C-alpha cells in the first residue's frame, strides 16, 4: 500500500527541497499556507478528512526572527498553536508526525554542542514560539518526532547564502559577525534526513540535525565568496571584515554558540555526516544549474 505523506509549508525552502527529494513509493501531497492554514483547526480537520495522510512533515513555520519581537502573538499562533493543531489531528488519526524546530530554543551559553536533552533557554520571541511548539506537539502526540536544526539555506527562498551572494555582487566590502557560531544546514540534506526519519516509524522524541562542522557567520561568508567565485557565480571576491555582534545590533538576540550535537541522529537515521562546506558547494552548483525558482 502506498503511504500518503502530507508536507505543510510546501512553499518554503525546506518544503521545496522535501518535494525534490521525496522517495519513490510515496503519495506526496504538498500544501503551502494558502492551501492549508495550520492555525485553523477546522481547516486542519477538513484536510485530514479528505487526505487521510499516513505521515505529516511539518515544514510550516514563522521564521522572521527579528520581526517576531514585535509579532510574538503571530509567531506563537503558527509555531505553537498551528503545530499543536497538526499534532492533535495526527494523534487522533494514528498519523505519524515529523516536526521541524530550531537551535534558537537554546541561549548559546554552552561551551559544547547541545544534546537533544539539553535544557532549552530561548533568548527571543522566535525561539520561545518554537519551544512552545515542541511542547504542544509532544503534549498532543507523544510519539511524534521533533527535528531541531539551524542556519538553513537553499536555492529557494530568502536565506543568508543568497543574501550574501547579492551583497557580494553589489559591494566591494562587507562586514560580517564573527562571534556567533553554529553550523550551516543545506535544506536538501535536512529534507533527506526527514525522509530517513519517516522511513523509520519507530523513531520518536527530539533529535538534532545539521551538516557537520562548525563556523561563524564570518567564516560562512568567506566560504560563500570563495566557493561562489570558483563556481563562476561572482565576478570578484569582496573584502570581508569580521566584526563583533555588538557592532551589528538586531531586534532579536542571537545565541553566541548554537552548535547542535547530531550524533544520535546520524546513527539512528542511518546517515553519514557531510561537512557544511561540501554541502555549500553542492548548493551553489545547484543554484548555478537551476536558478532560484
């Protein structure tokens, strides 16, 4: 019997990559926010009644980190209430659920990578909304799988890599924060990890996923410039200056170190880690070949 998998947030960068990487043998239904507003429980029930999915991968999220400081109620409605609605619908129908969360549930004060069982302590509204979403999901559907990630990018949508490429084409000099550390995550690799999780229905609870390795935003920007120049996506490499976060204030505080411990996911999902720079090179080649649409 062919399982039906529903992807929510299908228009976002992760949703698009989930569609590209869907394995053969699944009946895929991809709904963007116009087709399914997860904050409306009646709409969720209607869709579940029509589709009767075997699995849901929830890639729908409010991700505007800075704007969330002024729109926390909206962030909570999508990231917490919406996620809870999906979890409740999944629980009532025996549907598997993989829900995507974030490294921003942590405060970044740890001196070592965060394990999945580390105590969350979000610094801002976005992180709080995602943590409330995790709690709502597990309260409604204890067998759900939650996958935390961070620094996600793709050829689709808006993200750090594409912003840097645009600025590097426009400017001769850039200043990039050097004292915030994490791990970039190509959304395609994240999508493959989610499909691996779906293929292992006994997995449940909280996991972490990103690519392998560690860098600062400054290191990431330098790598983007070098790889994009080598790929012929930039005519020249700009000068990139490292600056502390204090010189680039933002409405939302970012964790100083949000590196995640992915060891358990690598083992349980049966996936070998890939260094973030290898993934960056592959994404830029993908962008060169296919554009950003």
